C-alpha cells in the first residue's frame, strides 16, 4: 500500500505542486531501506542485473570525473540519484505498485497540470505558463505523462470492472497532458511524437484493428494540423523558430535558438581538444571566455546557464566515457522494453510501451535541453524507469508462475 501511494503521489504532484516531485521518491527510498534491511531474497534476471550495473556505472563515471577534474562536490548531487534508484528498483521488483494507483496518479497529475497551465495563462496572463518548474520541463513532462495515459487505455480495455470509467478518465488525462504541452509552447517535445507513434503501432497494430488504427492516425494528423493553424501559440512558436535559424545564418545569434547554436559551435571547437575525459567546470568557463575574446565564438554564449543539449553537456564535462555510460543505460533499457512490445500479456505490453516511450521522449528532449541535468526531470526519468520496469517484470513473473 505504501509503495502504491508513493507512486501515486509522485505522478500526481509532478506538475502542479511546488517541489512535489520529491515527496514520492523520498517515501520510496525510505521504504526500500526498511524492506531491504530485512534481507529479502532477490530473484534477479540478467536484464535486472544489467540495469542495476548501468545505473551504478553512470554514477561511478561521474565520481571519477569529480576526482579527476577536481570539480565542486555539488557536481555529484544529480549523479547520486542513479545510485539511489538501485535500492528502489530492488524493492519494486518484489513489491511493485498496483497499476490502478499508477494510472490514477498519472491522470491526476495531468489534470492538475492542465488546470495550473490554464490558470497561469488566463488568470495571470503569462505568455508561456511554466508551472512550478521551468517552461520547457513543464511542457515536456506533461506531454510524456499524456502519452502514458494513452497507453493506459489499452490496459483499461482488459479490466472486467470499471473499464469504461477508466477509459474516460485516461482520455481526460491524455488530453490534459497534451494541453500542458501546447499551452507551454515547448517545441522540442513535439518532435518526439512520431517516434512514440511508431512504438504504439508496433505494440498494438494487427490485422483486426488495421483500418481503425489508420483512421485514428489520420484523425490525429488532421487534429495536429488544425491545432497548428488555429492555436496562436503553436504557430507563433514555429514561426519564431524559423526566424531564429534564419537570423543565425545571417550572423545574428542574440535569439533563443541562435544562442544555442552559437554555443554548440563553440563546443565543437572545445570537445575535440579533450574528447575522452572532457573539461573541468573551471577550465570550461575559462575556455569559453577565451573563444569569445578571440572572436571565435559569439558573446551571447556566456549568458547561457548550460549547453541546452544533454549529449554535448555530458561530452564536454565527462568526455566520451560519460556520454557512453548514459547512452548505454538508455539503449539497454529501451531495447529490453522493445522486446516486450508484442507480449501476449497486455499489461506487460502496456508497461513496455510506457518504458520505451519514456526513453524515446527523453532521447529527443535531450537534443534541445539538458533533460538529465535538472532534479525534477532526472527524478521523473529514474522513478518512471524503475516503476515501469518493475511493473512489467511483475506481470511477466505472474505468467511464469501460472505456467508452473
């Protein structure tokens, strides 16, 4: 019960409660310490162990870079989350949450997030509502949670009781999550939708529902086209993106996208100088200033707090070793989820779609922001990853026990 409540609390508070995303993980961590202190028997598969090892490797690489570069201790703050996810994963593999609590948390989180976005847009007059996080994180997390609600519809269809009620609630959650993304105007997240659509088609498309699925895809495409034409914020964000790129081509970098492109140009000069182990935090800023002073980079790059690209951020600070560790974690987990996309067990299939969609979304989100470099988005990634993984493995184990 405690585990299910913690998972519900995590997703329901993610978008609309200030620092609400920390309460659920804290409960899960404390509970995992208590459960593991009793030394339960852990029946780990090869894939379970691989996931654990890769989580530890990401932290160990960060620890090595901290010592090697003599960085500040705070550089280990976010990497420590990967280690803390391990005991939570061990506990969840034995005591995974009930799926009804998981979906209830996602629905509640999406609806509350949409209500907050509408309040900030209409009542407060904010051009781009940002919730209590940042505008990009607010929109991207809302989009991801909306996608999970769509996957939940296939789980709801298998329920003997309250199937219709669950479907209506999940549709509401999916629409609300989409509203959070649209109202926030987070452009980078929308690029992930085609990849997510492919995952859904692979998982659920068959001969019986082919015509219905194609009709649904056409309806979705038409709906997106109507949104782009009729919703001012979408059209404005698209037009602004095109304008920023054109200005950058003309030598003007003082725009949202132009500043990022200018910094990426500078990083393409810096990374080849130290490709394996990267730069220390101190030397990185010194080198940026030198490139600007020598007019090899635009002055606007000194105003950016980070690189706005997860992959370049890892490469420049942790070298290719750090980048490879995170990519290995993401690819291994993605592959394991994808292997279950056609499972005979619908619950396993739905969890696989959620896990694969999480990784696909984060792979895309990371191209325009340091998605794993913020506490809220990193916790969302790690908690969602271990929750979907544990729920998927529990359903698989049910099938195995039923056969024996």
